[in-house]
C-alpha cells in the first residue's frame, strides 16, 4: 500500500473517532440516541430515505442479474446488462 493511502485512511479514522467521542457526551438516554434528539432537519431525513431506496434497488438489481446471468456476471457487469 502506498503511504498516501495509509495516511488518508488514518485521517478518516481519527476524524470519525473524534466526532463519535464528541457526540457521546450529548446523548443522554437510549431513546435520545434512537431519534437523534429529534433535531435532524427534514433535508437529512429525506436524503437518508433516498439513499436507502437507492441502495436497496441496487442490491436487488444485482441479485437479479446474478440469478439470470450467473454470479460471475457481477464481477464483469457493464451498464448494458
């Protein structure tokens, strides 16, 4: 692995850990954690739903392609299939 790759991964991990540790102090109860303190804006909720729908569609389309064309077709899939 190149050193740049390792450095970028390390920066991402440190950033995620620092955000997680910072946010840990703001969560008071389990219910508060589950609903994000009821403070998420509508845009974030809509984008979360949208990405879930796109991810599910991609998952099922990949499974359908593997069923119809064989599992090996997933490794060599193009946009035409």
